[in-house]
């Protein structure tokens, strides 16, 4: 079964990059649209939007490859 694109969220990608990061994701696209959110960093070094999107795409591809 292919993963729906909305299943892996922005916060999942952040936690995959830095499991110790403490963040709040606010906005219309909190799940998947990095361009419509604000990320508040409470612990950990901020991660660039590009790195978050790349990690999220990687997680989706890894999941889909497990079929």
C-alpha cells in the first residue's frame, strides 16, 4: 500500500533529523506544506526548511519502498 503524501508530517522529518529537538509547528499546512507554517524552535539548532523537506521526501520514499 502506497503511503499518502500527508501521512508523514513536517514534525516527523524534524524528529528524524534531530530526535531531541523541541518544536512547535503552527500554520495551515502543519502536516506537509513547509511554505505555510512557522516553526518555533524551543530546543536544538534550527533546521533549514530545505533539509526538512528533503528528509520528509526521503521518509516517504523509504516507506513506499517497503511495499
